[in-house]
C-alpha cells in the first residue's frame, strides 16, 4: 500500500492557482525527490501535504489509507507527518533545547538519539539560543533536521535540505536524513518514507534509496524517472526538455 497518495491536488493561494491537479504516490520505505525551477510550486506542495492553513485545496491527500485532506496540521503531525521547512520562522522566547525536549516527550523520541544527532550535526552550541533567531542559513537547515528527528516522523517532508549547506556538512546531513528515514536499517519494523525537494540533487548522493524523482513545472507534475538520470538531463537540456523521463499527461 502506498504511504502517501496525492490525487488531483489543486491549490489556490489568494485566488491564484499555484498547483494544478497534481497526482503522485510515495510508497512505504520510499524516498522520492521533487525537482523543478524556482517558483514551480514545490514548497507549496509540501505545505499543502502538511496542512498549512489559508490554502484553498481541492483533490485528495491520503496518508496510510486515511483521507487527511481536511485535517489540521497538528492532526497530520500526530499521524506521523513531519516537515523540514525551506524558510522556517524564528521564534522569540523559544529556546531550542526546550522545544526539543517538548517534542521528544510528545512523540516519544529517544533523548540519547537526539543528543547524538545534535553532536553529529555539530549544533550543540545552538541549543540554548532562541529558535532560528540570527541563525545562518546552514545552521537553520541543521536545526530543522534535528527538530524533524525529534518528531520521529513516518513520512518526512524535506524542503531543500542541501541549499546553502557547505560541502563538509552535506554528507553529515545525508547521514542524518538516512537515520530519520531509517533507510539504512533493514530491520526497522515499519518502513519510513520521505519527499526531498532539491535544486541540484546534491543531497541525493548522500541519501540511500532515492527511488524516484518527479519534475514539477508551473504547478504541474510533468514527468518522473530515475533521480540521477533526470538531474543529468536537466543540467544538459533544462527542466522542460529532459529526455529520460516518463511524461505525465
Ligand atoms: P518553489 O518552492 O517551487 O520554488 P513555491 O511553492 O514556493 O515554489 O511558490 C510557487 C509560486 O507560488 C511562486 O510564484 C510563489 O510566489 C507563489 N506563492 C507561494 N505562496 C504564496 C502566497 N502565500 N501568496 C502568494 N503567492 C504565493
Ligand atoms: Mg525555490
Ligand atoms: Mg521552495
């Protein structure tokens, strides 16, 4: 059974149609990449799956057999959807350490695992600061990843985890994504899945098991294919002319 089924999803924001009849699936244990030019609707799609308020949505979003289209973001989070935002909000008065503690209590995440992940990401020094206040771009990505780990999600939505990240940090971020999704652990009882939005596909070299990529163009799913092939084609021919993909009509 597919973990996530998006069926003819259209999204309007302030009267403007940003996504048009988008359909795709994410299987259990699958990592799916979303590619597309700036402004094509990738972030809007992840926000719509997470249940951001203020969107006018038609179509259906099915998560583990449950229709979540009308549910609030917090209901979706409780079902196991976690979101790493491209541009997260800064929260005055909210200390990162306290937020992590709260999240791990709510989601039953192991504190030692989170401590190890924050060491791996080398962000211990940020734990006593207010969330994302004055953080650099790369620090924000790492902190979002730690927050995602604290949510212990079944389906992780990752919006550009590799943008603005230095070369040395990239493999570390890939490793942590693998830990969150559990792609490296074949003994995991329940297979986890992820959707990764990426511009250059850099992160896919460090993430195991990226099975499929979709290209989103002007708010529509144009085609899908093997991630490495599509990225090579996009570099050579651009998003609209890539060759080794299956078109979605
Ligand atoms: P991507 O992530 O693919 O770069 P986005 O999903 O962020 O693209 O945005 C898609 C389009 O929708 C862009 O043209 C953007 O300006 C527009 N958009 C997104 N959110 C809003 C909003 N809240 N109000 C108006 N326009 C929006
Ligand atoms: Mg973008
Ligand atoms: Mg975006």
